[in-house]
């Protein structure tokens, strides 16, 4: 799996550079059963949170807390949920928090099979646009900022 992340980082270099490049810093992964997250600070105003595993009633509070800690100081966020195996309706609370904070201007979502399925089932595909790639999500934030 780490090779995929490395390939994604390389492919997004031009998008990252245009947003406000600085040295990258990685936040430690919290240890929570059933879910893993990793954060990558791209600049002082942008962070990517990568999530793997399951988002359900038992893991959603930890994800919400981690996301909130990463966006402190009005950072923009790319929430990459493309590696999720499962996301229950409890995961919608995290998306609603982000939407209430900034609307579409402050965050972008990278979806995957589980996320897209939930958004379609909840009839929220138009409210929470899930991008197919990290590149697309980063470009959407750049377009909004520009």
C-alpha cells in the first residue's frame, strides 16, 4: 500500500506546488481498532488525511477528532477515503461537520467504492462530491482558491 501513496504524491506535485508549497510534516497515526489514518501537511494551509479500514459507530468519533485537529487554524483539507473498506451512515457526520465549517471552499473528498455507495444510497452524491483521485481533489481546492 505505501507504494500507492508514494505514486500519488509524485503525481500531485504540480498541484501541490501551486497551492503554497512548504516543507511536509507527517502527523502520527492514532491507534484505533478498525481504522487507520495518516496526515500529510502539504503547506501551512493544506493537509491531506488518508483513512483506511472501516468508519462506523465505534470509529467515527476518533476520525472526527483527528480531522478536527488537522484543520485547526483554518487549514484546507483533502479527506482521502478511497482506501475505506466500509463507511456507515455515522461517517456522514464527519462530512456534515466539514460542510458546516467551510462548505465546498475549505475541503475536498476523495471517494472510493464504499464512499460512493453510501453517498448514492443516502441521496447525497450532489451535496458531497467525491473526486476519483487525489489530483482532482487538489485541483478543485486550487480552482476555488484561485
